[in-house]
């Protein structure tokens, strides 16, 4: 489902992730573990398109999506090109023609040049598919951004819950569905039949997802009014709403009591088994990790030190040393 090759992420002189090779089998529940400062969240953020890797590449479902940016210095040329002809016209009218006619035409040419610059800048920000193909032809490549990764089939939750607190639970789920809603602006303004049908189907699916995470009947509850554990569930439901192939969970059981942790573990299994979504999680609760994971990868100081089945990881001397120190590993 996901393949990373030689992924490195540096922040100045700090190497947060160092040449990590990593794979996630389709249909699995995989985990990344390691002591604090091991580089887990940074690696997560590279996979999710939040950070661009300094080196290495990442493929999702066989499609290359993440790589270091190249040729960035050439892209500003595209911002200037639309303005050159009109700046030339402005100079011609103002200097060669002169007078009232030259002034009017010259100012108009400057205005058009500015519009061309703003349009090119917007393209640089929005980056539609045809624009990405264009810049690639001149040797400019960029890694996928978070919204690109969502379109490609990846969704994530965060270590610190990030919900729209002033929206209802139902509205939060609908936000997660946005990438798959195709109603036009005019359709939304005039409430066309297609828009009404799409909205009704989205609302029905949102209610189904709320029931899936045991939040049925709370559709009109503000997200800010939910207890902590249910906010976690809502964030997961919102991520599922984007129809991901791969779901990244950043410490889903953090701050939960034993009962909530058990329910979260069962939910993660259901996400894989009933929805067919491959899951990758970071988690510090080793009971959760060992009880639910098919495969485990261990990072320490930004480097991969072990990977394999839970039983092998549990007894790996390097893993024990990373968590408990060299003396514990030697005693083991």
C-alpha cells in the first residue's frame, strides 16, 4: 500500500529522520514505535505531505507522490512571463506615444500585467493538475501536499485533536467528505436537484459514520461539548469520511482510560476488517501496539532499528535498549 525508500528529513543541522526504508502491506494494521524524540511524528508528517523529505521517495498504492522538490528556482519565471509583453506595451505607450493616449494605454497595460501576475500567483498556490504537468516539463517537481495526499487516498488524525469545535459532529463529518463532493458554486447557490441529492447522500453517509464510531444520536452536538474520548472518535470518523485507502492514526489511545482504550482498539480492528482500510498508527501504549499490530517498525534517533512481527519486536535487544537502556538489554 505504501513504500518509502531512503526517506530523510533534516531541519537545518538536525537529522530528524535518517534514510528510512519502510513498507505497509495492504490490508494490515502496522505500527511505528520508539522512545520520545525518535522521529515518529516527523516521519508521519512526511508521509502525510506536511513536510517535504530532504531525500528519498514515497509511493502510495504504486503511485510516486512524495519526493524532494527540484528546480524551485525556475518556477518564479512563470510568475514573470505573463507580465513581460504588457510591461513592454506600457513602456511603448508611455514613452513612444506619450500624451493622453499613451498615458491611458500605458496604465491599461500595467493593469493587465498586474492581473497576469496575480493570476500566475494563484495558479502557483492552487496548483491544478495541468499546472503541475506544465512545471514538470521545465524541470520543476514538488512533493504532494496534504490535500493531494487526501485525493490520492490517505487520511490522518493528529496527536492533539484537531476538530472544528464550533461545528456540530455531523458538520465535522461533512467537512471530511468535501473532497468527494462535486456540486458547483452556481448549483449550491440555486440548490439544484443534483446538489440537493448529493447533500442528502452525504448527510446519510455522515450519520452512518457517526453510528460506526458509536456517536449515533449526537449529530447536532457541538464538537466542543463532547468528552475527550468521543472527540477522538469524531476525528477518526471525519478521517474515514474522505474514503481513504490508508489511515494514519497518531496516538489514537493517548489520554484514554482502560475502557476507552479497549474500545479504541476494537474500533481500529473494525476499520480494517469492515471498511477494508489499511491502518498505520503511532502509539506509546505497548498493550495496544502488541495487541493489534500485524507489523511493527521501531525508530530511534531518526533511524529504523528493527521491524517485524510483534513477538520478535518484544524480545529484540535493540528495542529493549532504546526504551530501557543498555543494561536492560544486556540483562535480557
